[in-house]
C-alpha cells in the first residue's frame, strides 16, 4: 500500500513538484548552512529528535532558511540569531 509520499517500508520521498534545479540549489544551500551555522544546526537536530528522517529535517531547515532570507531582504537587515528565534 502506498500513500502520498510514503512507500510500503516507511521511507519518505521529496515531492517532484516545482523546479528541480531550484529545489536542488536550496537543498545544497541548506545542507551547507546546517553544517556551518550553529542556529540552523540546532534547528536541524531539534527536528531530527522530533522524529524526522534527515532528509525531511534538511527540508524543514530549508523552509526556515527561506523564511529568514525573505525577512532579511524585506527588512533590509543582516542575520541576527537573537532576532531569528
């Protein structure tokens, strides 16, 4: 039995919707940020402790990263950890 993004064995798959090149760029950007930035690394580890598989944790971090970038651009500010929380 297959569900939307979960196959018979419980592994998850990323949706194929949207631009694949953009999705790949965001994934690689987030993987780099998670390995280098303590704020995003803590967020990734928190989501992993909540039971997400690592790939879904990366995409949760990607969603957070996109929201942070959008806020920085719209407010014309730099990234500050205290304000991101």
